[in-house]
């Protein structure tokens, strides 16, 4: 695998332009436009010296519903690494552009809380293509390090919609990539699973996609406006999957341990505007939760959170910003 160390975060808007250019007939022949490759390239992008901006973190916590703390929200390293994720997918050797991809699963492992003043090294690399009933999936692996200690990691499973002779289009939007069957959140309820009850109702405005884009950098057209989403097969703009996951963890903030693994499956997209319900269990070591349409009970997200043993925090010399 080829590893490239960056001097600064990639600029996202030019990367989106390159990703969108792939939709123009013949543009994929250009060397800087994704679409020339047949397989996911084996490459890793590393960005050292990343320090969160407190004002940006505060804006993110407000949109996602977190309370301000002296540590990062557990989903925020994903935001910090988003430019690298885009750069990986905007490479000319990538088989398709990022615009129009659908986030179908996400797993985060927080080994310990990350302080607002800690300096991070972010590493992003993709995984190979896998067949899917609606096309193909691949994973984006992201790690955050403080010194020599890995403090956070995630796997985002992305769906490239489109049929193939081996995997015709159609069928439920599910994926087996990167999440073992025994640990994947299930659509139905097993006898030994706790009962989920509605604990909150959220009214999601039509501008939520644009609001989240402003704090995350994720300006995929399918989230921004109904007119931009329709060319990709959606009747209107849909909610970012990572906003939904972040909002769920914000609702559970008082129950979160310092170290945990949390995995979700994004099921039916949430169209904007919308009204949804947040459901969770009554308690226990593991936390099960879900998001459903408030009226039709359409399943949008299923998730599970498992506590872990926290890694020890480093001393100031190993990862804290100098004052």
C-alpha cells in the first residue's frame, strides 16, 4: 500500500468538482477525474498535526445536539478526516466519483475521549469493492492517533448504486461489508434483545442538509436540495447519515462511557423535511437504539453501542498542544 503524508488538509470544493466531473460523458478519460480505474486503489493518506478549532467544534455540537464539553463529540474526528476521505475518492485511479454515493453503514470505536486541545494524526485508506444487491460497496477506514496511541477509528461503508450481471439492481438497501453478521444491527427484534421505546421526536427542517454541510464539509448534492438530489434517484434531499448517527449519540450523551464501539446501519433514507422518532432501550451494558418515521414507522437507522475498557490518557508531553 502506498502511503502519502500531507502538509495540510485537502481543499474540499475542488475535490467535489473533480468528483462531479465524472458524471460528464467522456470526462473520466481525463487523468485528474475519477473513473479510469476498475478497482479501489491501495493508498493511504496521512495528515499529522491536526488540531480542532473550538469554534468549529461548537458549531458542530449545536447542529447535532451535543452539549459543549472539554472533549470532542465522538463523531467529530470523522469531520476532521472528511477532506482526506474526499481526496482518496477524488483520485484519478478511483473507479467512480464520490458524488451520489450512499453511506449505508458506519462503525466507530472511541478508545478514549479526545481532548479539545490534543493534536491528532489522521490516517485514511479505502478497502476493496464488494458486491451488493444494489451495486457495489467499499469501506473508508479512518484512524486518529495521539502520539503513538490510537484513540479513535471508524469504518464507513459506501454504496455505489448500479446493477451488474452478477448483482442486478434492486432489493433492500443493506450491506454486509465490514460488519460481521453476528454484530450487525438487525431489522427485526430477537427474543433476547431489549424493547425499544420512543424517547424523543425530532422535526427535521428542509435546510438540515445545508446546515450540517456547513459544519461538516460534506456537500454531497443528495443532501443539499431536492433539485440536486433527483438526478441521483432520490425524490428529494436526504439527511446525512452521519448527522443521524451524531444526533443519536447526542441523545445518549449522558449514558456514554469514555470508551465504546458504536455501529449503525442506515436503512431507508430520511427525506427532508421530516418528523422522526428516536427509540432506545431502558438500560443495560449495551445500548440499542433506532430512528423511525414518526407516522409510518419506516426504519431509518438501527444501532448498537458496546462499552470498552478505556485506554489511559497520555501526559501533556505526548499529545497536548503547547500553550
